[in-house]
């Protein structure tokens, strides 16, 4: 494809550089000239080839209509906070362009060039991407193009799902061409046959994680075990990669990549439930000398003198003392590591203390705060980010609110419904709710709602987290421009996570 670096697209987007490209598409970085801060965005350029077929006006209109329809669908689902927002889409000279929010991070494909991932990272990737897929599938959308390059990790650690395949399938017009572009290494059989379903995405994600763990494209994975003897386990052939993961995770991945759709997990939520290992207990190894056998006499019988019981009790007591002294250094070391890591997380933070409401909370040194103490709204304090440039239109903020509950009993779920009503009444009909999930705040069960709204012409995204304590509801609301929501999310979450209530 001919380079368009330096050109201005749609009288608005100046192309700065090209990230990647092939015969059918290219990915570009551009700056938005309509914004005072010239915010960077990512543009995907699709250049269809119809095998020298000349499209008539009617056929071209069909392609264009399909592009607009798929663009609107993608724009709607990209309101999810972990799908790069589709800012615009347009056609120019029979080429198609998708303008997306720029995610400052790296794809899983780029990460794997440096090293494979471990079990903890694998579980984290699965949980985050499956959560997004659950939202996408409930909207009756299938991704169709999950592979390492479609999974992105922001610099703050948040995971994103990008590169949806349906719009490419529409624009490229010819099914054979789409099969060429789709990565066969991660594509299920039914996708190649043109009969995908939600389990097609589950299959592709499973194969992606197996590849990320082992560096091999495979439809099965085995868990490494100290007691695994190949001669006694003929099912583990040389073609099945082995990873240092728990057997339960291997079983989940193997079911995700089942050859037939009906033998896989039927929904992302089903996989997420299986991935919840929190109920599985972790035990310390047994005390030393646990299998100690008392001495026997020459006849082979255990001595049963009156003093033997007392000696055994003393022996067991000594074993416990020895075990305590052996494990104590490890426990102390873990505690020191935990404290050190926790301090490092909040290295550049200050502490705000409110004696009236008996809480303390940390905030970044570069941020400022303003006490409100509004008896009507319940707002106590607001923390605001610094100006990035002189033309910065909005200061990202975290509002802290404390409200008294009524005397009538109410559950967290019931209160969530009142939050929805309040949001709709206060913000108008343009509200789009993207997430409603369980969370934790101030070491207590909480609820989290993420939604988008408009204010004075600005497109904003808000994350509202709330919990009950002392017959009061404690609320933390993070607000940012949609295009900068991910950029400041890490700081906002650290503020919220640091909240301590007496």
C-alpha cells in the first residue's frame, strides 16, 4: 500500500507515522487537528481488493452500506472501557478508515517477543478479556479475530480487546480474502466454514493463551508436575506443550480449544466461573518429623511404658517449636516484601485525613484537592489532576461523597438501582451504562458502575464505586474525558484503593 504519512485525512487527522501494514490494511498514528491539544489517535486504513473485479454502483453502495452499519455497531460496543473507543469512521477514494482511541501500551504479540507469560499473567489475561467478551457476546457481537496482536495492555496494566473482524469481513467483500487475513493459527474450524458462534472467540482466546504460555500453537496443553513420568503418561505426546501451571488451568484451556463448538464452554461467563480458584485452599507443607516413628524394642514392638506417652507429647511439642522457628523467617520475609511493595505503590502520594468523617485517603503529589463538605449533596472532597497543557479542557477528578442511609434496611443491590435512577435523572437520556460489577473498597464489599455522559459538549466517562459502613454510604466517583479515561485510571484506582474508614 502507498504510504500516506504526512497527509491530512478528512480535513482533520494528520498522519504522523505508520505502525504496521500489509496488502489489505495499515495501522497509522495521527493527530486530531480539531482538538487544541492535538490528541493522538490510531487510524486503521482498509484498502479492499476484489480480485480485479470492477464493482458497479449498486455493488459499491452495498459495500458502503455494510461498512456504515458495522461501523455504528463497533462505535456502540466501543463504549466499553476496555475496548478502544471508535472515534470516527469514513470512506475516501474507495478506501475505508477507522479512527480509534490510541492505547499507550503494547500488544500481547509484542510482549511475547521478549518473553512468555506465567500462570498468574495467563489467568489475568483470561479474566480481563473474558469479561470484555461477556459484554460483547451479550450484545450479539462476535469478535472473529482474537489473536496475540488483538490483545493490548496499557502502560497502567489494564487490558484491552481490539481489532474486531466483522467490519473487515464486510469491507473486504470477498470471503476468501477475509480467510487470508484471519490468522489460521488461532481460527476455529467453524470460522473458516463461515459459521462462527460465540464459542469461536473462546477457542481463539484459549489458543492465544496456550501460545503465550508455551510459544507453541497447539490445541492442548499439559501441566508440569514433579511426578510426571512420560513413560507412565502416554497421553502426553511430544507434540503437546507442557507449562508450569496448575492442572485446573490446563483443563480449562483444553476445554476452551475443543475442536467442536458443542464441547467447549458455551459462554465467557462459564469460563470465568471455572477460573475462580479463590475457593481452593492453599496449605503449608506438613511440619518436619510429622512421619517420625518412635523406636521399637528388639522384638519389634513399640514400648508402652507409662513414660512413653509423656515423651511423645514432649517430642510433638518440640516438633511444633522447631516448625515455628523454621517457618517464622519466611513469614517475616513475606511481610517485609508486602510492606515494601505497598509503600512503593504509594511512593509519590500524599495522605489526606478527614476527622469529621473519620477517614484517610491517599492522592498523587501532583494532584490538588478541594474540600467541599456539602450537606445537601454529601460531597466531602474532590481530588483533581494537574493541567497537562494550557489548552487542557478538563481536569480529571475523583469525588469523595458520604451520605447517610435511611432507617429502612437496604441492600447493596437495591442501592445500585437507586444509583441508576439518579444517574439517568441527573445526566439525561444520553447516558450509556457499560459496566455494573462487584468490587471492594475500604476492605468491604462494594459495587462499581461505569458509564458515559456528555457535559458542556465534552464526552466524559465515569466510574462510580460505593459501599456501606456505619449506616452510611461511601462513594468514590472518577470522572475523565473518554479519550483519557484509561490514561488516568491507574491513579484513580490507587486513590480509591487507599481509602481507609474508621
